[in-house]
């Protein structure tokens, strides 16, 4: 399965923790098959895994779950585009996504 396929399946799924769980498992599996881009998959995989750890056993408002899913979809779109870039540009985009996740996203 490719990152494009994984991101498409996630985008078409519900906003529940099961979708996030499947996404991070797929992303982590893809790390093994595509080590040159493992950092890209790791960042969004960890984001999805953190969401599951924090919220799996809690009732969350659908609007909240939808917002988090949209945020992760945005990260995915940026990284998907980065896969077609030169390595230095790909690394820059990865860094930007990591910074956005760490410093601009407090919900997960």
C-alpha cells in the first residue's frame, strides 16, 4: 500500500479513533517498506497514534474529531506533495509539518 492509498482511505473514513488507529498502523508499516521516506510517515503516524492514546476511551464531540481529522489530512496532503520533491525540499516540508504539529496543534 502506498502513502497515497493510505491517505485516501483515511480521508474517506469516519472521524472515529478506529480510523486514526488504522492510519497509524498503516503509516508505521509503510516506514518498513520505504525507509527513505520513513520520517514523513513517522510524523503523521505519531500524530494519529497520539490522538488514539488521548481519546480512544473518551466521548469526543463530532466537531472536535472532524477538526482533528481535517488537520491530519492537511499534514498528509503536504507530505504527499513532498514525496514528488527533491530530497532537500522533502526534508524542509517534513520539518514544517513537524513544527506545525508540535507548536501549533495542542489537541493531539
